[in-house]
């Protein structure tokens, strides 16, 4: 295996484009090294992007924040600005793995590993985050939800990698929350998970919402019916019940070692209601 | 035979909590565990494992692997000498398959190469032609008459009609007239319980380094609970003299029973023999889960009758255990211990063992007892609930005590169950208020405790310090306990004794560190070795003083004249006797060799509070209290540690730990991510109460404490769960999907 | 395949080593440098027995490629004591009997030290969550938590 | 004579009796007498047995004395963790 640590995004893209055999990007390494150890993958080329200038930075941009692809969970959670604006994203990111894993894991890596159960993905999808993709022909932007297309598969072309993720600006009286279910308190993969982002008006009525579900389908689900159940309401019991029902209806889970279909359908609705309540409270409501 | 070893006395060192002798090494990273040994020219060994649950190995072609540069040896099961028989042959075939792969992960070949990458490549070059056979991985299917047969010719001679040939063992214990007993009951409850297979979950993967010379003599370093056992098993499998193999136990990174046998050690020896070089073989975590250790899974029917005022009139249990592809005898302690906490006029416990296409079970802390006790204690609790009785009062009313004929036959001597139950009832935990969605459970637990072959040597150095040499790997602080007992007996400072775990060439045989035997048996031998040394020191002082040896007594590290008649002599310190010893007859060494008996049974009572999220089935353990009889706690901190560790393993077993198999018979969760042992944030403080009801079989009254602690938690948590959600759960683990389903079905 | 040449700092000492491109930092520490205090319990970041700090961040050394450590500062259990003077955490682990088999102990000590550097006064809950990635099968964690809390109190007082 | 209690599944070899009387004054003499008088027990005795004598469990302790009034219970050999 060849290991390369280029200093520019272009060099990295070039290496990835030219690599014959299996090429992989190394950011935090918390997925790829596990897969290599288990013999699931044997890359011929590993491109370490951490030496690319600026890729470990969190930069304010248009009222939001651009998160470099090599920013670790620990670094993001120490960033007061991001935590204040997108607490749901921060808490979702923080739930990935242990303290040790937090020292290494990245948002972009969590996204591009394309696990259906990735913790940060429902949160950044709910947040409407935009990924910047660097490729041999330059950069392009893409909604984060369009990147995972199947378990372990992304829409990225050969030579492309995610170099940063933009968490956009958000209006006043808006916030987000993320909840997942695991059997223990830590160190587990989500059995099901929900990210909710919402905006309230001055009277506390929800004017905008995005609800994303994890681990209940091959890829993250952005559930429009769930958002619609909240919009126009003050998140009263009826709205929350409709939210839960919409989430359960949208689920396409499987039975596996981590949970059953029935359990995932039920608990997704529970988590959605709880997450919506937390986001509402963070957004300043009920106003 | 009443035991009279115990003598009441005041202790100076016993009961204090000095720092363990291996402590500094373990907090600085110096301690050497199984994988921490290196030798010049050392090769890396790796194993090839079957991906099939059951398959005939039609052929194995290792030629391409052998031809790969850097590969020094490739072996299969056929390379072992064809001399092992009986149980040893079973162990050998579990290490390396011979003709048939019997479970997912069963090793079929092994390589030794100059580095890990070459070894990995070599494994890929081995071509195995499998013929897939029907498999079975659970009890219910395995005992059916038409089940796929795991190994032919293994049917047990007592197994009743109607069960498949997978059933290798049957046993029955008990006494009294069951039906007469049930006729006296006001309420009878019958239920079937299941537990999943769980793993010991030690953090250190199995590891060994073998170095065999062309003369057929070998050294081995490995993490094991019993290096003498490793030596004997390896010698039998490799057809070597036992003296030709010296095994040194490394520090051991946890065992809990799982490291009482061999998995890779004979293979490392075989590779080293073929390669003519040292070979290190270390299991990956995946291999640990797939091919070592797990405990038996169980399915148990229990029927218990009770009067309205809480007297148990009869108890009957049928335990069915499955422990992998070879016979095992876990049903014996399982059936014997099921009702051991109770004084019953009519009791029966029957046990059935069946084979499955899973790894051979290894002992796990009180092997067999948690599963059967769980079922019995759950039914007792349900009877209490149905009859409106306090669960501790009912246990007190029926508790076994001195003079009770136990459910497994013998009559109990001094035991502490009643004291434990009374202490539990008086504990503030038992009367603390509970909030919504919270419940409390309690359970008894019992374990036999063992003694066994033990050999100890205690040398007096010329400066008066002591080197104590014992032969049992220190798994929970036993070197500290031995140093304390030697120091107590000799009347010298703890720091003056250094306890060493010797290799197999340095002592007589020592039985495996199992059965909670070490503090009891090695402690007993240590005390007697110290007494032998004391007697010799008194003889030396007597010679110097020119008086009779029996006119000298030993006190606080000094030889003293026994009385005025012995003459006027200043007390002679151990340092002087030691310094003079070359001139008074030679080095002074006390030793003791024994097959220790009289271990003394042990009981525990656990109280547990949980809270259940009714919408998700998530269970939080809020509060946990362990009460246990230690006989005499030599080092109370380590006794507490055993009680806490056992309880937490039981909590994991009750709530989340399980072996999950797919339809294909493959293990789906062979890693710490999805085999969910408790993490720090899952747990509350584990409170402990140590009771000391002396064991008549030990000079200081010691009982084993290592295993009992894992017996009660399964039922304690299950009983708390049932009382919280209002549904009797009868299957472990009580994972959130199962709990939520039960809550929903109740409506 | 030619090996990579890496220069790094381990416990304050400049260290050079050769490694394969796919070797983990843990492999190098143990098998090439014979710093065996970090243990491999799982190789997949699930047990924490191989914990070290990398440029001040707590990481699992099994999830770091040795090749990534060029110019990095690494701290392992072997560097925790100051000569014969134990770190307060090490001392408190001994006083509180916070270890049984001890194989998880180096990783837990490294992790606890990283916490106390960031947060000298953690609550017990914060500590339990911080250590959730360090599996211990022997102790039930109780005495470990007591030892770290006591060490933290002593270090704050010092 | 000593009364020896056997566990349930061994009663197939003791004429369905829960306890049998043998002439013995030590652990080993009990085993020898059982093997002689009840040959069906030989397989189990060879596989390994313990004996509880007056409530104390002995493993392979051949020369442990047994009084005529001792409580003697045959038990399987067991392993612990």
C-alpha cells in the first residue's frame, strides 16, 4: 500500500484520480483503519488529507461555519460558535465513538463512510449542510444528503473527496437536536436516530422544519411529511403525534443484530418527538 | 469429618489493605502480559479459520502458502501426533480441526512467518475445499430427535428417550417426594427461562510465545489461569514428556474461567517445532469471540410450590445447556446449585447437555450456576409477588443453614445465608423509596468453591526477608493476599515478603486458578509453609541457645524461650536466625504440598434498583448492593473488587450481552462494538457489604469469593424488571427490543 | 516494499523508526519500539487499552497509522511517571486498589490524565462518560472512578 | 458399613436406590467397594468423582477416614471459573 500526505487539495485529487486499484481517503481513520484491520478492504493507495492547508480549520462563512474535512469531533465540540448555532450537529458528532475516537473522527469521514447508522449524518442533513467536493477539475458543492447512496457507497466520482462541510447560517428562534437509541449509554452504533432542525416565529409557531432519520433505511431519510407535521404548529401533542406517525411511516428498517423492525419503527417516533421538543426549547420556545 | 483448621485469633495484617506487589508494574506499563514477550528470531503465527458453521474438510492445500518467501511453517490438525485421547483429543481438535470444521471460526490451519503481513498473505494462499453440512446453533433445535448431528457417537448413557443424539449428558440431583410436596402448596408456578451464551470478555486476547528446540524441549510464555494445566495438556497433545516443556505464566489480562484451557498454545508449539524458531501467536478480538471461551446457553423449566405464608413445599427444575461442539459437564454444577440456597423437603434438579455448532464452552465464573439460579430465583420472586409476600422474608423462611440437607446431597456446615439475608433486609438500600418506572429486585446466589492440588515454597533469605514461591497466576490480587498471610504467620512486615508466581519447572503441580480456590488453597499452603519455616527457625534458635526445640516459641518475628524454665535468652529476631542459617544447618525453607479440601461454600445476596424507559425499553441500573460471605477477607479491597466485578458481569449478562447467530450459523457480533459489555457510564456505584462467617476448613477462615458474585445479578435484575414493567420476563438478555415488546404486549 | 522512515517524539524523546505504510502506531510502539504498555484489546477502537495522546489529543493508537505520526508528539503510559515518582493518578490507583488484572490500566490512566488536563474538576458522570471507551472487565469501574476523583481532588489542591 | 448417597442419574446402577451401604473406612475403600458391588458405577468413578464426607467436599482424597456414621455423598468432579 502506498501512503501519501499531499499538501494541497488538488494534489490529493490528482493522486486519487490517478491511483490504480483501490484508493481511499484517510482523514480521522476511525472507519478505514478498522476496515483494513478486519481485512474488509486492502487499499493500494491511502491519501492522508490532514496535511492539506486549512483542512483542519473551522471558518465563519456567510453567517454559518465551514468545517474542514479533517476537523475532529473533539475540536468541533470545543468551538463555541458552532455549538451555539448548531447544537444538534455538535451533539450528534459528539456521540460518535469514545473520547479516543472523538480525537480523530471527522464529519466528512462519517458522511463518506456511508453507513446508514452514521450519527452525524441525520443531524447535518436536517441542518441543510452543504459539502464542498474537491476533484481533479476543481471544487463543487452538493447537499450532504446526496452523498451517501447506499451502505458503503457514495456519489463521489473517482478523484473526488469532501474537503469541507458548510453549516449554513440560521435565523433567530431556530435550533436543532439529535437523538439516537443505543442499548448502552455509550460505545454503540445507533439502532435508530433522528435529527430535527426547526425555526419558530415570534408567537412560537414552527415556520420551518427538517427531520432526518438514521439507521432505518439504507441511507439517511429526509422526511418531508414529518417536517410538515411540525410546520404551522406550536408542537402540541397532535403535531408531535403526527410527527411520530410520519417518521414511523417513512422508516424502512430491517431486523438485525442491533434491533427489530418493530422496535425501530416505534422508537424512531419516540425519538422524533423528544428531539423536536429539545429543538423547540433551544429555539426559545414555547415563546 | 468436622474441619478444625480454623482458629479464632487477632490479626495484625489480615484485613488491612496494603498496595499489591504487582501494582507499580501495572500502573507504569512495565507488567508483561501474554503478548508482551519477544525473542530473537521470533516468528509471527496466524490461524486460518472456517467460515462455515459445519463443514467437512475435503482437502487442504498448503503448498502455495509454504512456498511464499518468509513462511517458515504451515500446519493443519493432521500434523499433531496422533496420540491424544478422550477429553484431551477434544481439546486438541478444538484448537485445530481434524477433518471437520464444527463451528464458525474453528481453526483449520496455521502459519508461522517472518512478519504479520507475510503470515496474512500465506493464510490467503491456503486452499480449503469444504463440503457444507447442516448445522444447529441453539438448544431448542439441537435436542429435537431430527436435529442435524454435530458429532456422532457422543450420546450420553443416561440421556432419556426422545432427545437427539446431540445430547451428551444427563444428571439428576435432589431428594424427597416431589408430588407430595407440590400437593401441600397453595400456589404453584411453572415457567421456562432462556439465557444466551455470553463471553468472559477478558480485555487481553489469548496470547502465547512458544520456543521449541530440535531436542524436543520447549519453553512457553502465555497468559493463562493455569500454566501447569497448559503444560500438561500441551505435553499430551504434542506427545512430549511434561518435564520437556516449561511454561511461564505472564501477567494475565483477565480470565474469569475462560483461560482455564488451551486454544492456541499447542498450535504455537507445533509451529515452533516445524519452523525451528520461536513463534508468537496472539488471537485477534474477533478470534477471541469466535473461538474461545463462551459460556453455555440455557433453557430451563422451573416449577415451585409455596404455601400462602411463604414456605416452599417443593422445587423442580430441568436445565438444558448447550456448550458447543464437544461434551462438557456444566450441567452438574448447574443442577446442583439451582436450589442450593434453600432448605427443602422435596427438590429435584435435572440437567441435559446438548452439542451445537458453536465453540466449546469454557468455564465462566461459577460455571453453570447463574443460569439455573436465575430461573429458580425468578420463580421464587414471582411467587412472592403473587402471594403478596416480602421477597427477603420468604428467602429467610426457606434459607439453608447449618444442618440443612442441601439440594445436591451433603449437609451444610457453617454457612452465612441467613446473616446475609438479615443484613440485606436491614440495609438502607432495601427500604429506600422508588420513583415511577423504577423497581427493585433481589436474588440469592451460591457457589461451591474449590481447593485442589497446591504447592508452595517459602524461602528465608539471609537478610531475613521472605521469597514466597507459588504456582497460580495472580488474577485478582492473590500475590498480595499470599504475602499478607505469610507476613501474618511469621509476624513480620508485609513489605518483607515478595511473592513470585513460578514457572512449571520450579514447583510441584498447581491446579488451575479456578473455582475461587487460590486465596483458600494457596493461602492454606502458604500458612503451612510459613509454619514449617517457623518450626525450623525455632529449632535453629534452640540449637544456638542449647535448649530443646520445643522450649522455643515464635512471636512477632522473634524466637523466644517458651517460659522461665527455658532459661534467660534475649528474643532472637528473624534477621539473626537468617544470617546465621548457613552455620546452623543451612538455608531455611518452608514448603507445603497438598490437595486442599474443605473450601467452604459461599453465598451472596444482591439488591438492585432499575429504571425502565417505557417508550424505548432502555434500562438504567440505578443502585446496586452486593452482600457476600467471604469467610475472612484477607485484603478487603480485593474482596470488594471481586464482588463488584462479578456483579457487573452479571449485569451485562442480564441486560445486553449475547452471542447472536445468523441463519447461516455464523456469529454476527464478534467484537466489543456489538457484544455489549458494560461501560463506565452504564453503571452506578456498586455498594458492597462483606460478611465474615469463618470457614472451618481454613486456618484464617477464608472462603473463596471470586465466583459467587456473578450468580445473583441475572435474577436480581430480572426480578427488578418484572416488578417495574409488570411483566415477567423469561429470557436474557433483557435487551431494549425485548423489554419494549413485553411492555407493548401487556398493553 | 521499502519502509517509511518516521521521526517523532515519544514521551519527549526524539524517536526514529522504520515502518510499513499500513502499520498502526500501536504496532510500532509495541513490536518495533517495545513500548508494550499500550495493549491491543481489540484493534478496532472499541476498548481503549491502547490509548495514547497524539499532539495532546487522546486517541486509540490502533486507529492511527504510524505513517501519520511524522513530527508528532506522542505520550504513552511509559512517560507518565517522573522517574521513580509516580503521577498522582498512578498513586491513587494503587491506594484505591483500582486495578485487578491491570491490562486496561495503562489506557485508563492515559485517558484519565487527558481528562484532568482538560477538566481538573469533573463530576463523576463526566468522568464515567469520558472513560466509556476504556473497557474494564474486572472491577465494575467503581474503584477506578474513586481513584480518579481522589487524584483530581489532590491535583487541584496541589 | 457406610451409607453412600448417589446422585439421581446414578441410581440406574444401584438398583434404583438413592443410598447404598458399603464396607469401607476411607474414601478409596468407598470407591473400590462401589466399583465392586455396583459395576455400572465404574464409568463415572473413572471419569472422576468427589465425595462429600460430613458436609466437606473432598477431591481424590483416597485416605480420608470415614466413620460408620459419617454422611457420605458421591458427587461429580467439577470445574470452576
